[in-house]
C-alpha cells in the first residue's frame, strides 16, 4: 500500500528553485515589469512574496494590503511586518468605501460579522441539517442545487435569502480585492500573483473571479501541508507558518472550520484519492472517516462544476 505520509514528502529546495525559475520565466515571456500581490499576513501570501523577491528582487515586487471593515487588525500587523522584513513597501488601500457603496455592509452588520460564536453556530447548523462534516461543501451544493437531498433542497428554498446575502457578503469582498490588484497591475505593467494552493483549489475553496483570478499561480501544485514545509525551509516566521489559514472575511474564521477538516486530514484524503487508494485504505492510514472522504469527493465534484461555467450553447459550424 502506498504511504500517504511518504507521498506528501517533497524536496523543498527543488520546489523553491522551480518556482523561482517559473516566476522569472513568466515575467520575461509576457514582457512584464514584475509582479503584484496582496499581502494578508497569512502563510500563502507571505510565502509567495518571499519567493517573488528571491526570483525578481524587491524592485519588481509590488505588494498591497487591502483591509476593510471586518479585517482582523492582527493580520494587517503581520502583513506589515512581513513587508518590512522583506524590504517591501506595502501600499495600504482600504476597500471599505467601495464595499459600503455597493451595499455589502448592509447585508451583515459589524456586530454579526465579528461574532465568531454566531458564525460557528451557523456552521454547525448546516452540518446537522445535511448530516455532513463540511458546511462548505453543503453550502456550495445549496448555491448550485447540486445533488441535494430533500432536506437540503427544502433548506435552500426556505433559507435562500439569508444564504444568498451571506454569499454575496463574502464573495464580493474577495472579488473587490482582486479588482484592486488588477487595477494596479495594469498601471504598473505587472502580473498578478495568485496564492491559491492545491488543497483549496481541489475542493473549490476559492472564488474563480476573486482569489482564483490571477496571471501566475505559484502554489497550486502544492498541498497546504507542503507549503508549510516550504515556508519553514524559506525561513518564514513560525507564528505565520502555524497561524490558522483564513480568508479573513468575518471574525477571523479559520478555513478549517468551514471545510470541516484540518489541512492535514484534507491533504491526506486528496493525496490518497489522487494516487488510487481506496476509501478504506485512506481511512486505515489517517484519522478521517468515510463521511469525511465523501464530503471531499462532493466538494471536488462541485469545484469542477463551477469551473465548467459559464454555460453556453454549442458553437455553430
């Protein structure tokens, strides 16, 4: 039987070299001055910033901090420290006024957005209603009416209004961040760096027109646990390496809370599935359950459904 733990092991030095060459090659191939990326104070953006500086030099890496009303102040402090450590000038742009003008903050009050316990209760409610461990996959299923059971279809019909409001609240923030990055990338003739990793991309834990929109993706071939190892190799501070990953959309909610699995569990499932292990073989090597594997399989199916959009008629001959 293939060992998941051994399979997830990789050569960090070779990965760094490959990514640096890739960044330089793409900037040269596309005739750009450098790259633009958003600094969130988290693992992925910090790792990408460090790799870009190594590949291109500080003068060719433009970083932006894009706080808004519900941003965790500690994340911005961490992002500021990362920029300072790398010798980068991170430009601060508060996107709250744009979001307020659109009406995003009318959907969820500042008190609700800051109430972690309220949000976590909502996550548990979705999991109980669907009898599934992942609120994320069930929420996406409701949004796209995909293979929903009777109770999920009923919940979608009854609760679409609040569900739609929450979806619009979160996704509009992510998309506005990317609109801002592309604005400055075009002004400065730069490529936009995407920071989505293989774990999140596989299960669709990103927005195709938000954090999934980019010109170059540096981490999409690596699982989250591998990126942590890569960051350690690069000397990223331990508190950032070990910080719970978060989209920082409300109350600093960790991604793992919505996914319903730790990244160690998710990566083990994904690696096992990608290498032909049966569900029983994956369970035998990990602490995950069969229902958790089924939830990941559902999320993957929904991710591919979203990637198939926009739908269109066949091209005429």
